[in-house]
């Protein structure tokens, strides 16, 4: 909940000379705020993101509160395409609406938004353990899955949970498990019993089998699918342009010496390095900016092609990106 309550505005702007006149402690705090903003609060309003926010908060949530056959949204795509970022944007908007409608709500007694990340090779029990962890529910090792489900459902109702995001859903194996027949049976049970809007996010969800079989088809009938793809190098007027995305990110960078338009001029190079992956682009640029801030020389806070090339090599060496020329 702290993530959703955090102030997402950029750090208060200060001029270069004013920054240099700050005490070492004040400069360190300003740099900390700049780095935090780089990795948490630069949200590029791509078409998929704005579509998801509008669809969930304006179309789904108001209806689902009074509809027994509730609808959801499945966000699917390759890794690094920005699926979790889209889910984050929806959660923030949903939480803001809840705060406006419930000005006296106390947290964490009220948890209108739930976020659960599926652990690797999760069984239904491990999946419910993730829910229990989110709500702070203490479990015993031998507690049966059905008991955990019952307690989690009670907590969700008491906390007035209205939006549930299940991320990394591709980690959920389709195999049979004791108790509930399959993980997808558990998903169906949550859909039926929780008065909330669900968002699923994961890699290539249609291909992983979650929508196959009788139960899968029932789930699919209640979800809209949002495919998040690589950004096109050359786009139509109806699509965000690659240069436009770079320009948006560049304008948000809290650097003192970055010339306007300098990153946009590197659009072809950046596309060659990222192949249109928004997540990779953000890690490259924001990681380079963080490195410059950490150097402590504000006059030289300029992201250049050479710095980006070094950043690419570092990301390849650590496995953050693959298949990049």
C-alpha cells in the first residue's frame, strides 16, 4: 500500500548553481530523490497503458461491484514489454479513485488494491500463500489449501478489496495438484467468490494454456485480452512514435546538463539496442542517468551514445537483456 500512496511527482526542480550551493547532506537527499524517481515514477503513457487504465477504472470496476459475472483484463506479451508497468498504472489510478470516494478510510485495515506475484512453479497452495503474505495472514505448514482460501477470502472482504492484480501468471503450471484439480480451478474460484475486478499479467498467456480446457474457456469468456507488443520503429499517426516515446522519457530525466533532443537524435541507435522493448529502453536510459547522478558531477550529467553502449554491455553481462546486437 505504501507504493500506491507514494508521491510520484518529480523532485522539486532546482537550478544547477542552487544545487551546487546545497550542503552535502541536502545534495545527497536530492540525489536520492532523483534516483528514486528514475526507477519508480517515470510512466510512459503508451496506448496500451492508457487503454488499460481507462477500461479497468471506468468500465470494469463500477460494473463489477454489482455484477455476479464479473469481467477482468488479461495483459499478455513478451518479457520487458511493460506489462507490470501497465498494471502499476491501473493500481495507482484505482487507489486514487478509492481515496476520493472514501476520504476517511484507514490503511492497512482497508486494502482496496491487492497485488500478488506468482512464485515459480506455484501449486494452488503456494499461490494462496502469496495471497496470505500480502494480507499478513499467518499460516501453518500443514494447513490445507481449502482452509487458506477461506481465510484469504474473508480478509479480502473485510479489507474491501476491489482490484486484484495477479502478476507473473505464466509461472503457474497447468498440471494437476491435490485438492483443487488445477491452478486455473483456483483462479475460477476467486473470480466467483471475490467481489473485485481481476487483472492477470504474464508472458504469452494464451500460449501457456491458462485459457484451455472447460475451466480455462470459462475464465477466458470473462476476460478481455490486452496484447503488449514491441514499439514500432515507424508508426502510423494513431500509434505512439518511437521518437515520441524517447522524447517523453528524456523530458522526465532529472539531469542538470542533458541537452534537449539529444536522446531523440539517437532514436535509430536506441532501437537497434532495444528492438522496440520499452522495458529495455527504460532500463538503459534510467540506468545511465542513475550512474551519472552517482558520479557527483552535475555539470557532466549528459547521456551520450558512448555511455549507452557501455550500459548495454553491462546489461548483457548481467543477463538483464539478451539477443541484442
